[in-house]
């Protein structure tokens, strides 16, 4: 795809910014400030209020504007070291895995309050960003009725050329677009939310030729994952009958039900490295209305050979952290390693979270928890699970216990990034060798106010 930056006029008012490399304090401290907008996209359904996880984005170029970094930085692509995106206080940042090169993107496009990165196109150079205007929900404006009225925008950022391009503008169906999955370099699945409900549409990268991937009223699909050959999409469907795991072709047809049960909340399917299995999560939501914990399951893409890999709701599911002045969270998703093992945040025996869900009262803020640090116990460790024999290897251990989560393996398999938070504290980004050695702090985020959602950049 050619970059059309020489055919359009830059948008005025877009500036560049680069931070100084920050220091590495021993811990990240909660700050006395209003709670920030959560870094993950959230979405409400008629079934309940699970957090929406934006796993996929896609885009095409329509109009380019100057980018988000300083002119002093090289635009060349010769250096492809291990690098990560992360989000902090509504910003997106980039850092090398060795802790150098920290900078914050500051794309001063008018009215855009938060920015977060999505996946890369096949060239490994262009990445999709989602920006969001000021939220329309708030006091007197319930989340379920007003959040989807918040305008969002999709952008294509070229890391080498430092250009930012708004995309998916043609024939727009609603103000609220959430990119769901990039199925090719010229086709994407987008979640479109309107007053009557949410759907997934398949559309060209410029937003045209929108076709229904799901139909209104059948439930909300999200947590989309593309098979290695690009032919099948796995997702969970928040349906009137419960949260279910499905697969379909890239157009939404040829559906196969993988897992469904009225007493189980199935969530977050991901394909194994060999494409032969689906990993997904199983929350017993009737006894755990806050969705704090879950087990891990595995099955063939046709639903056969399904089995539960853990027991006792061993994995931390609904991550919550911070204090009443600076809180946040978002669903954890277990991840595959290159050799077919699984990384998960595994709870210690007797663990209890400091943010207690309150099922007896209406959920008006999509959080609905009370902060009770005095009742918190235990913590969470990053573990490696062998799905073949059930063996578990502890990669992180702390005394006193902390809350380790969001682990993912680097593209070359050498490193693992994860988040770590103390009880009542905001998370920081940590990194370690794949075997758990050499654990070190990368960043506590902007002004030491917390960092979350680390994402590896392609290395090839």
C-alpha cells in the first residue's frame, strides 16, 4: 500500500513531542488525582458489563498528517530491536526492551483525549491507533446509555516515515467505532455500536463496503483472533444465552460453536502456534459476579477434545488495581509461547483482591467496586503451563506477594514482559528472560503514575 502523504494537505495543529528517558524508582506510587480513563476499550452489552478487549485493529490511508515523534529521531528501519508499546494516563509510549529509548507519542490532533495502539500491518512498519474524544458518560449519564456516544477515530501511523493518517472515514455507520480484527492489509472487522446495539462489520480499510459480520440482536462478539492461515476467526459471543466461543470464516459465515454452557462465561479464544488448538477462559460467573477468577480450557477448533487445564478458578481474570484516586483495570488474557506452552497470571492460595465487587447495587460506572485493602490477601504470579502434561513453572515470586499480570512473550521467544502492582498500587512494566531470570523494571509510566497494556512490536 502506497503512502499518499504527498497528495494531501497536513492537518494544522499537529505537533511532535518526545520525552526524556525516565528514571527507574523502586515502586510506582498512586497519585492523588482524578481517576483516568481506563486504557482498555470497554463495551456494554445487554447481557452484562464485561470489559471489552480490543484485540484487533486495521486501517488504510486516506489523509496523512505529520506524526507524533521528534524530528531528531531517525526515520530509518535498519534497527529492529526488541521494543514495546505501553499505555499510561491516556498516552501511548514506546520503549526498548533494555530500558532505553523511552518516548511518549503526543499527536496533538484536536479533541482527541486518549490514544492506544493496535496491531501492525504485514510490513511491520505501519501500526493502527485508536483515539477517543472526551467520554460522553459520567455523572447523571449512565455508562450503558452514553459511553457509545463517544466519538472515536482510527489512524494509521508509519513508524519509519512518522506520518499519521486517519482511516475508516468513508460511509461511517456510527460515531463509535472499535477496530476488532485485521484480517488482511485491505480488510478489517470493526465493532460498530449504536443505540439499538452493537455489531461487527467487515469493511474496506477506507471504511467503504461495510458488510454485516454479525447481526443485530444475536449478541456482541469480541475478543477476535485470526488463525495462522488467515481463513478462520475465533471469538467469544456475549449472547442472550451466555458467553460462548465460536469460529467462522473471515466473512462471518460457516460458524462453528466451540464451547457454550449457561453456567460458564467462556472468553478470549486464541490460536495455538501450530493452529491446531484454541485456548480460552472459563469463569464461573454465578458465584463470581465480579469475574475476578477463571480457569483455562483448550479445544480443537471444531469443539472436540475440550478439556480444562487448571482447577479452582486459578487465573486472575478481571485485573483491578490502584486506589480510589487512581484506579484502573481490564481483563487478563492468557497467552501462548512459541513452543506451545501458556503464560498465565496464577493466584496464590487464599488470594483475595483489594477491589471488592458490589453485586447488590446497580453498576453505573462499569467498575462497581469498593476499595478494601485491609481485606486483601495473597497475590498473583506469572506461571508457565504445559498443556500436554499440566506441569506448572513459576516464573515470578515475591515476598511479600504482589500482583503480576499481562505476561506475553517477545517475538523471538527470549523475553517476557508483564505488569506488576503492589496491593493498592498502580502497575509498572517489568521484563524478564523467558525462564524467569533477570527480572527488571522498565517503567512506571508517565510521571510515575502507572503503566499498563504492554505490547511487543514486530522485530522483522
